[in-house]
């Protein structure tokens, strides 16, 4: 029996983009995308789906949990940095 390889889907949301939660307990909240899981279609958004975790050294730690990709809407795309372009040097050829 052959195992079929599944391609990761091309998502409209990228890391760093601002999204709005459109369903669930955190409906209406906006935040930046911290992590993306292409295979499971999950997104970790800043300040959304806060979970508490007890650590012996640090005590109670609050951190974001993953939410489903279908529950978010793209608000604004991340600002792309401009790539540095090299200027072409004109060859100054002088005939003597």
C-alpha cells in the first residue's frame, strides 16, 4: 500500500500579518500571526486563545494557543521589506 504525500496548501495568511477572529470565543479580536501550521491548517494569533500552563520554575504562564485557519480573516498583510538592488556600473571605455 502506497502512502500518498499531501502538499501543504498555499495560505492567504502569512506570518506577521494582522488577522481578525471571525468565530469562536475570541470573536472580533485582532492580532498578528505568530505561527502557522500549514499541514494542520492552524494559526497562532497574538492575544487570542490564551491558555495557562503551570511551570515549576516560572509558575503560571499564559501563552497563545492555536486556532483553526478558517476562523480568521486577513485584515492587513505584513509589510514587505524592499530588496536592495544593485546599480549597474557603466563601463567607461575611453579610446586613446
